[in-house]
């Protein structure tokens, strides 16, 4: 067996043993927290056109055991395909979706590298590849496979480890490999003995996932976990014909060029502390996105509610709602006043029919993607 196949087999074996993430089946998500996974809203944001909910095709590339469920909540009418190397993860994900009455997900066991063969002529509007690419040794062919599965105007969400944020974890991983540590109970014993101020204890205590065995296994026992610097990530995306269209990690700037410059200077100063989360698109669709950005500055547009927010508004109008931050910044609160303002958009409203004060008031909600803007209703 060649080296790459051996790594892939080891990655699969890891996830067959350690289902990731292993949340209890009762764990539920609020629909409002899934707003950034809603395909109609993503499509509007980057393309300016409306996509009918039933037309949406979504691929979870490396779905793990949980993400099919929130994605299905955000997109109840879309057709979702969950592809993963690990049967154990898919079995758990299937249970989780059925338990929460989501029936629009198809589960396929397979390697992303073979996605074109596995998925045939299927093409997708949105591919979510969150926390997966850094576990794939031949990443460029994997990204090229993803590129070939994207429809015109499609969006991909990516999360990969950054070299800056993973420094302590990578150092601990290397030490464990050298010491032949391959059991969770040994890691826990080391933790109990570690000095209170050690980097090892620090990186365990600063991670929510490290309080679970599956999280510790993912941090320290994973057979392959590469980290990226921003320029290597951009080069890798470029080789697959992809470009970033919006960064979404904590603190990210909304302008892609400015965010890349910010990340480079944080890396130079050794101060980068987040992994990279971004939306990307096909390079050949760049003009579609640019044209939409120009058009919305000068032409009339239509504003409507993100369906995931729309469904959450009537529940308890007197209770303040704060959807969890998914685009890199804290969300505006949906209090009674915001609820009243947002409710005006349950039906699409033309920008030209809006007073300037209202147009100003909705800007934070447009930026947060609670509201969506399209060229036509
Ligand atoms: C860290 S988990 C992330 C899961 C999920 N995307 C999430 O955000 O919760 C990585 C997942 O990618 C899957 N994976 C890794 N390499 C893969 C490959 N080459 N093809 C398909 N799935 C892969 C693993 O089996 C695992 O379920």
C-alpha cells in the first residue's frame, strides 16, 4: 500500500473508533442558530438571485456525525448528501437526523478523493467541508474533486487548522507520537500530572472539545492533522480553481483582501490565534459575484428574511433572541424592537419603498445575514 492510501486508511480507522463529534442524541439546535447554513440566504448573499428551497442541493463533504442535522434544520426542503469516510460517523449522523425528524439527507460512505465517481453527475449549490481538508494528505486532488461538483455560482465553506492557532496542540501531538502514547486514559493521566502552568494543560483547558474522549482523540491521537499558513491555504485553493469570498472566523474583516493582509501580519507577529473559516467560490464565477456587488449599489433590490430567522421570530416575540455568531462577529440581538423591524420583511420589500431611516436600521441585520438582498422578488 502506498503512503497516501495508508494515511487515508489510518484516518478512516480513527473515525471508526472515535465518532466525531459524539454529542448525545438529545442534543438539539435552535433553528435561529442555523441561519448561516441556509442555502437561499447564502445564494442571495453571493449571487443576488433567489434559489427555490426545493431546488437546493447541498453536499456535506466529510459530514462527521452531527452536521447533517443542523444543515437539514436550516434547509428542510433541500436535498442534502452527507459523504464521509467513516461508517460509524454516518450511522450516528443518520440516527441524529431521524431522531430530530429530518428526512432530507442521503448518507454515502466514501472518500472525497473519489467524489466524482461516487456522486456521478450530481452538482451542488453548497458544499460544506468543515474541519476535513487538514485530514486529507492529497488535498489538491480532493479540492479539485470538490470544484468539479460545484454548480455555477456555488459556494463552499471550509475550516482548516491554522499553524498559528494549533502550535501548542501540534507540539503535544508530536511529543505523544514520540512517546508512543495512543490511549485516552494515558492522556488523562498526563493531564492530571501536568504543571498547572504548562502549555499542555493550557491547551486542554482552553478547548471545549477536550472535555470529551472524542475531542481528546481528535486533538492528540489523530493520524494526520496538517496546519496551514494563510498563503499556503490561498495557494492550495488557487490550484483547485477556488478563491475566498468571505472569511468567517472570529474577528475576520468583511473585506477579503483586508482580511488576508490582517492574517499575514498576525502570522508575522506570531499572534494568530484562530483557525481559518471561510466561504470560497469558483474562480470562473468571480465576475458573477462582482457584478452582483456592483448592481446592488446602483439598482433597486428586494429585502426579505432569512428563512431560518423568519421561522424563529414568532415563537416568543418578548424573549430576546441572540443567534450564535457564525460569520466571525457578534450578532445583533433580536429584541422586541428588532423583532418588530424584522417582521416587516416576512414578505419581500423593495429597497425603493423603504424610508432612508429604515434602510439604515436594517444594515446590521443584512450584514449578519438575518435579512437577505436579491435583485428580484
Ligand atoms: C473533524 S471531522 C469534521 C466533521 C464535520 N464536518 C463537522 O464539522 O463536525 C472530519 C470528518 O471528515 C471525514 N473525512 C476525513 N477524510 C475524509 C475523506 N478523504 N473523505 C471523506 N471524509 C473524510 C472524517 O471521517 C470525519 O468525519
